[in-house]
C-alpha cells in the first residue's frame, strides 16, 4: 500500500515537518522572538522539535493500525 495515497497521512506528516522546521529556525535564530529571553527561545524550539517528532510517530502509528 502506498503511504502517500492517504491524504490524512500526508497532511499529518507535513504539519509535523512544519513543527520541526520551525523549531530548527528558532534554534538558529533565537532573536526572532524578541519578547522571550534566549534561553526560553531555545527551550521553546526544543519543545517544538519534540512535538514534531511525536506527531510523526503518531501519524505512523495511525497508519500502521489503519486508523486513517
């Protein structure tokens, strides 16, 4: 079965990739969020990265169990 034939799976993966890209961007450029301290921005980027990885895991688990 083709993974990309399920639009729900593709959408979940794209959203998770967006979280991961945003976290990398914030980690490399912490001054973008000027209202937060640098340490908080780094922490926020780590949380976004973990959430993106969790969403990829959940999308895979849903696909594996045919819940999509």
